[in-house]
């Protein structure tokens, strides 16, 4: 496919606009045709900025019979079938519902949206204030006007609900409102040709969709794993000129660029086998536009909601690495007020699937972009967003100058800001990682330092395995590798002995074997003061 000089569709979620503006379009229409030919009501869950709205818009254009937009695409054949007939489309974008004016404001916003859809379809409705009844009126009146069954497309069905992830009481009230609205689709089934529903989560699916004829959930089906997002093959096929241009700008080969992109942006997986790996479209397009590796996806919205969720539950970044979960959990992670944190983060796209065993899969961060952005949010919860920049500058200055004392000073500033309650709660717990019990108190120290480094964009890896053990942290910066072992000194412990033990552990367990010129450092944290009080370097 010839893509040279085609524009990047950044921020464009309307299929018609994308095609008319001569933008790159990764053809996903085969999946849409397959769905139309197979069943009549579907549900698809995908994270933010993953192409759900574009999918809805493409369905809209397809059912509306806009043949000129599908020239050269797979769906062109579908529109040219002798029995094809266009259908009126009722498209409900629930992300437009206002949620900051209380429950009555939500009802009014739904009422207003329904009337706007009626105006677009040139259908007259009554002046009822019952938003559910109004949707039923809209469906029936549209069928009567166009003498055709309608198509129902619902985008972000759960947005009004998930806006209250940190307010379960309000979330339940919103769910009741949505249930009363969506039930009209079930009661109007005889008038509906096709229904397609998208959302970020499955949280409200069972509570809200119990009012519907059961939608066919394709969220985890391998055959539809790639319906949204870009595969690496698709990036190579559809964006060759942008790959070449970006590689030239960075003074690297195209192959090296793809390797770096894979590390930073690839990795989302949405099938029960956890086989397909996908790039987030928003991150990919933003990267090609700016030609700089950055955290585009998480900065595009809702990060404050996630940050507050992490803070309210004293969550660390490291505890969600390689987390085993049952296949039943993956299919039904639970409701917002009952699911564990990994369920919320998985449904929100901050964790994704990795292969596991016959009965289990694994959750982990999709890629470097998401992991680093999560680490940044965790750190900002400790030091505040306002002063985070000074920490970031100090970390990079210390590493650039190869000044371990200056780096430790930054670590101590961070540790001093962790609330006392977090430590007090941690003392009473243990954390199990790879079947090794670690006191959460120690885990909190290490995870806080790791999160600071990751959030600052530093190349740092925890738990790096050697043939005899694993190093706490391996930091790479400016051509220098640092192998760091952390020890916690409690009441009767000698700080000096702990530091020497850290260095001896690095040497005896071959932590630095892979890095012959590494700088090996032992750091001792005094549990009484919660500060690093001893630094030891290998000779």
C-alpha cells in the first residue's frame, strides 16, 4: 500500500475525516465485516486512545453506505454486495456526558445527548424528561421514519461510571442511571439490526448489561485481538516513510528504530493466549510526529484519577510485575468496588496479559512507556507534582556527573517524604515476590527509589539475575553501569557490616559479571531514620 505523503491522523477519531484528509489508515475493516456477518450485538473493551472511537465511526460510515470512503479497503466488497442496504445509525458517545454536576446533571446530560441524536436524524421526540423513555422513542421513531431497522453504536459506555472510581457510592448511583437507560435497547430489540458497544472496562458490564440481551464479548477473543491498535507488521507496512524519516532524524537505522519502538511502545495484549502484541496508536502517531521517546499515552488524560487510586491504596509500582492471575479472573475481573488493584489496572490498560500456564496468565506492564509513567505518578504522590521536576533534574545531574553522594542525597530527600503511616502499615506486612518473602518495609524503600529512577526516564532494572542471585538495581546512564545492592539496618545492626555485606554479595554472587566495568555500590538504609546512612564502593 502506498502511504508516502499521507498525513498522520493524530487526534482524528472520525473515519470520514481521516479518509477525506488523506491520512494514513490501517485497514481494520475486515474485522468489522466479519462481525456484521456473524452476530448482531457485541461488546469490546480496550484502554483509552486505542482506536475504539474510530472503530465506532467506521461502523457508522459502513452502515450509512458511504462507499466512497471505503475505496481500496476490505469493506469495499461488503458495500458492493447486491443485498446491501444502508441503515439509520443511532450513535451514543457516553464520553460526552457531563459528570461534574451531580446525579441530576448526569440525567440531564443524557437527555440532552439523546435529543441531539434525534435532531441529527431529523426525528421528532416528545418533551418527556424521562431519559430512558426518550431513547425508546428515538429508536421507534427512527425506524418509522427510515423504514429500516436501526444500528445502535455506543462509545465509552462506562465513562460516566469510571469517572467515580474513587467514589464507590456515587459510582453505584451512576450505574443505576445507565442501567435505566440501556434497558431500552433490550425492550426495543425488534427494531434493531446491529449493536456494537465499547468501553474501557468490564466493570459495569454485568451490572449494566444485565438489562440487555447478552452482548457477545469479543474483548479476549484471539480472532479479534488486533481489531484496535497497531501490530509491528502494520507499522512497517503503513508507515514506511515515517519510519525512514524518524530513523534519519535520530541517526540510526530503521531496524534499530523499530527495536527501540518495540521496547518503549509495543506490548499490549488482549487475547486469551496472550500472543498478539500491539502498539498504542496514540503513542505511535505522537512519536512519529515529535520524533522523541516520551510518555504520550498516559499524559493524554485521566492520569490524576490513576494517581489518586495509587495513593489511596499505598500501592507500589514493583508489586505488579509478573503477577500470576487465573484465566477466570482475566475474563471477569470483578466490579469497581470489589476488584483488587490489579483488576482495576488491568481493565484500565496499565497492566496487560502475558503467557502463563494452562490455568493461569500473567499480568505485567505493557511496555516501558506505561511502566515509567506509572513510576512517575507513584513518585509524584510522594514528592508532589510541583517539586517533582527538581528531583528529576537532580537525579540526571548526579548520574551525568557520576556523583553517588549527590544521587544518595536525592534518594534521602525522597525517603524523607514518604508518609509515616505508609511505614507503620508496612511494618506489619510481608510481600512475596518470586516465592521469596520480603518485608514490605524493605520493599517500600527499594520500590520508592526504583520508581523515582524510572519516572525520571533512567534505564534501571530491578532484580537482575546472575547465575547465583540477583542484584537489587542495575542502572545504566551515559555509558556507565551501576550495580546497586540495598540493605536495611535495624536496631542492633551495624551499618558498617551491612554495607560490607552488600558489596560482598555483589562480588560473591556475580551480580556484575555481565558488566565488567560496572561501578558496584552498597547502600545501607537506617530503618530508624529512614535514610541512607552508609555508602560502600567495591575496590
